[in-house]
């Protein structure tokens, strides 16, 4: 035998089958596993190898898989007696142990009991005798004393008083009381347990992503994304939001690094992007950086399932990779220079930065050497919508392809034709963009010269493509369009060194916007899960971001609606805090930033790993309401109502949520002072 052995795993198929079981089958499987583990019939409850000892959990699973397949539906539903089902299945397991035969569910010629030694054979015979001796009465007695009693002991004292665990449950009344007390306690406290698990997971994510002593790398990000793919959707959304805020925070402080660029791209393209080594190599290769940009542009071109902010963010990331490709040393040798500039011109034009689009086209048209440009062509499927000319050319090219293939009756003629020659397409874009400038008189001469160069370049081209010819013909026949997308004429001969710098401010803003969208979606999914235990305020991050952007009317509308709901249900719910890590501080306004800095300086001037400053949603929204009403010059009646809300919050809620690192009292005091001053004035 070799040193390393291999085993076939059917875990994914087993998960699919187990999820297809209805409730009775799942309960029976749980009861069998608990009984086998408690009675020590399995050598190791966590061992799924199936064959290391007399019994394992995998044998119980195999028993249930065969039972679900061989037993009729009436066996499970006609006489609904869980104890009867468990006894019959345990007797079947006893027969398997006696015959030393447990047929694998997926592999017919595989026996899970084929490696019994002498000691294991004796153990299996003893287990078989124990299983054969089980009756309905004995198993029912075991479940009452060994299962229900233990569940009661795990419950708080309020359940004990209803069903004292010290008494034996032979009396049906006491048994019914015990089961009812457990079920009711579980029903009432299930939202509490769910909220605790959610809060613990979210706090661990914030500590891991926001901790200043650690840096989120591409490898750690891919590891997180891979593991969270198996978890709840709420946790995944929260991690993505934290990741976007982390990248925005680091980019604002230190500019956009290669690490942060790869991390944000991994989050956007998850689960398509899993090769960390390829991403790391792309930092030094212009071709690989161009490939990453092409992948993002493909997603941008097919934006039917994405939000506007998500599409724009992928476009900005594609720009960053194209700029990286231009910074690589091999950009000239691999003829990436011209192609990257063409794609940048298209992306800048699509995002409304028309002068930058003209400048990048000029870099290609003024390049002296296009000998290697033929090795790379402009892919039509990567292009976002530019104008009707380009869309018509690509449509005609596909139509021409099918007509040619049908005429020649040769499938080999179905070649890829939705491409453009790099230099010719750059000149076409340059002419189109120049024709849309405001200063027609200034640019008319230059436009005529550029069009003549465009004609000469097409005539001197050795192997022009069909798309190049059609684009030129449409450019001739189309008159200059109106100034619906006009730009200001400017210089076109900007040097490459000045254009290789990426302005990451728009990317930072899109990262913040996407983070707010993920946090809001996370809150909306949490609200029904928490039930009546906790009040989940869904629009708090939306209102906060709206105020940050100067949308005061929208912020006020969101804040007023949420505050009224919280005030109405404050007696029966608990508000969940917002942890103000540095990454989250970038979403708040300057006044709150000052208060956070004051609390930080007072309570932890020298401590690095202290808990973050917290604020409760009610205080946060009341602060936003106050600021918005003052900026919008609301009436005295509106200010007086908000002042009543502030006083109510200070008296009924915040007094019961005192925390050393909480700024609620400070925020409400400031809001009350401001409202009182304007109210009296």
C-alpha cells in the first residue's frame, strides 16, 4: 500500500439528499444520532470515515439514506410514531452488525464493515445484541429520562418550575408540561439566540477587517470569501460592506495600492476570481493587468443584473488595472500601450470624462510605432455603450459573419469579427469625440486634419478588418451630432506620464455607496430574523449617507419614519448599537466626527486595542433630524416635536444603555441645546 490513501467523498450529494428529507425523516435521523452517541454505540461522533470502528455516525447516515429510499411514504406518515420508526431502524442496524454487511449508498460493491478485526467483531456483536433488545417501551423511557430531562435542565429556572427535572416523567401531565415549556421557551428565545449569533459574527468580522494592526491582503480576502460562501447571506453581505469600507478608508489615507485594488476586485468578481497567484503576477505584467481589466469590462458590458453603483465601481476598477498596465515596464514591448489607452478612452467617455477620453485617443494616434498593435485587437464585447455608430458596426459585423457562413456553407467561416484594429479604432473615436466639443471654431481645423489622417491610416493599412471599413463609412456619412454630450475643447497632446495617474476619488465614493447598499440589505434581512427581541433600524445607514452627500430632504424623510417606529415600539424592543470603527466614521458628518474624537481622547488616549466608540440608531437619527431641519429651515412646530423626541430618548432609552464608549448622551445633549436655541429664537 502507498503512503497516501485516497477516499471518494460524496458529501455534496449527501447534503442535497438530507435537505430533501421532510420533517419526520430529519427528526428520526436526529433521534438516532443522539441515541447512538449517548449510549456510546459510535466510537467517535465526529468520525465520518465509516469503518474505523464498530459504528460511526456515517453508518447512521447510511442507514437513514437506505430507509428513505426503500421505505414507502406511508411508512413515514400513516402511523406517525417516532419511537416505532427508531426501533425498527435500530433493529435493521443490528442485522447489519451481525452479518458484518453495510452496503455503501453510492458504491454498490463497497462494504462499510469489511475491515472488522477480532476485537471489533466482538464489539459489533455486543452492539448488535444491545440494539436487538431495544423495545418501544425501553426506548420511550430512554428518551423521556435521557433527552427531555436534559433539555429541561438546560433551560432557565422559569421552565424548571413548570416541569421540575427532579421528578420522573411517568405522569403524562408532567411530561406534557415539560415538552410544552421547552417548546415555548425555544419559540420565545429563538430570536434572541439568532441575534446573538449574528452580532457575534458581525463583531468578529469588524475586528478582523477593521483592526489597525492587520492588513487585509488578497490571500486573506479570498480565504474569507471562500469560507463565507457556505454561510448565511446576511454574514456575506456584512463582510462585503466592511471590505468596501476598508478599501475606501485605506485608499483615502494612502492612495490606491495594488493590494487594495486586488482586494476590491476579488470582492466584485467573487466567486469568479479565485486564483490569487494570477492576481499577484498581474502586478508586474501588463498583459495580465490588461486581462484583469478585460474581465471587469465584460461584467460592465453585461450590466443587466447589477446596480448602477456596482457597474460604475467595476468600471473604475477596470480603469485602475489599465493604468497599472501602462505603468508596467513591458507595456511597450507587448504592444499593450495602445490597446490600454483605447480602452481607457472608452471608459472615460462612458463615465462622462470626455476630455480624458480625447487625451487618451491622442496618445494612440500620436504614437510613432504601431508595428506590434496587430497582436492585440479591440474586443467588441468588452465595450460599453458609446454611440449608435459603434453599436451598428458590431451588429452589421455579426450579420455579415452569418451571411458569409451561409453563402459558403462552411462552418469554418464563422470567425470572430466583432473586433477593431487598435489604431484605426482609436482614430475613429478621436474624430467622434472631437466632433462633440463646444468650441467648434477652434476644433474645426483640427477635426479636418484628424479625419484626413484617419483616411490615410485606413488606406495604408495592410489588412483592415470589415468592422474598420464600416466604421469609417459611417463616420463619413454621419453629420456632426448636436451638443447633447458636448465637452469643452482642451489640449490633446498630454504626455503619457500625466495620464497614467488615476484619480481614485470616484472609486472611493462608489465603494462607500456600495457598502451602504450592502449594509442596508443586511439590515433588511436581519429584521424578520430578530423578531420582537431587537429593533433593527433598516434605513439608518441610508440616512447617514444621504446627509453626507447633502441630500437633506431625503435624509429627513428616512430619519423621521424610522424614529417614529422606534418610539412607538421602544417598550418591547431592544436597540442594537452601531460600532463606530474608523472605517465607519468616514460615513458620518463632521459634527459626529468631532464628538467621536473627543470621547476617544478622554477615555483611551494611549490604548490601541480598546473597544470602538458606539452609538445607538435612535440617537444617530435624532441627530440627523436636527441637522436636516435646521438646514432646511423648518417651522418651530417641527423643531418642538423633534425636541420632544430627544427628551424622550434621553429619559426612556439612553439612560438604560450607559456605556463608557457610548456617545449617545453627548449627541442628544448637543441636539437638545441646538433645538432649544433655535426654538427660543
